[in-house]
C-alpha cells in the first residue's frame, strides 16, 4: 500500500460528499500514518562507471536458495550528467585554436605503467581514463 496524497484525500472526500467532515479526514490521515515507507533511491555515486541503468528485482527462493523466478519492481536510468573531462576538453579546444597538433600538450595516465604518457595522436577523451594538460613545456 502507499500513502495518499493531499489531492487524493480531497478527491475521496468529494466522492463521499462529505467535504469538510473532520471524521473522514482523520480516518484518511490515520491511513497514511499506518503505511510503511517503501521508497527506494538509487545511489549513482557508488554505481560502476559504465552502468546506465539500475533494476530493482524481487527473487522467489526456497530455503536451499533455489530460484523459482523473479519480478522487476522498478527500473531507473542513470541521470544525464556532464562529461567528466568537460574542462580538459575545453582546454584541448582552446589549444586547437592556436596549433594544428593540440594533443602534444596533453598526457594520458597509463594504468599499466603507473605514470603519465604523452599523447601521440588526437584523442577522444574516454570517460574512464585520466588526462592532463602539460602545455608546451615538457
């Protein structure tokens, strides 16, 4: 069950033709106070970077853990956010206005080597990689 909104309470009072009756309003408000909160909020901050949606499911199991089936309760799409490299992409565009090879002023972090490596070709700024601007001075 879920909570009744103020609008729903007003509609019920209108339907029962007892607008202004405090007895009905008290009973409807008591209904709300007896309901449990079933609200669920996705914490996108802890979701894996590539996750685009979250699905809340209920699984039907026996005591041994054998699954008989499941139902999807709710599905949530990841909210649109700015690109994680928007600032450095703007810097890349700024550099591209003054030189034909802007990538030479940027580095990418190499997880396998554990250090920064110069870009040798144009980049597409992958959201899971790390980039930095080093300027002309290397």
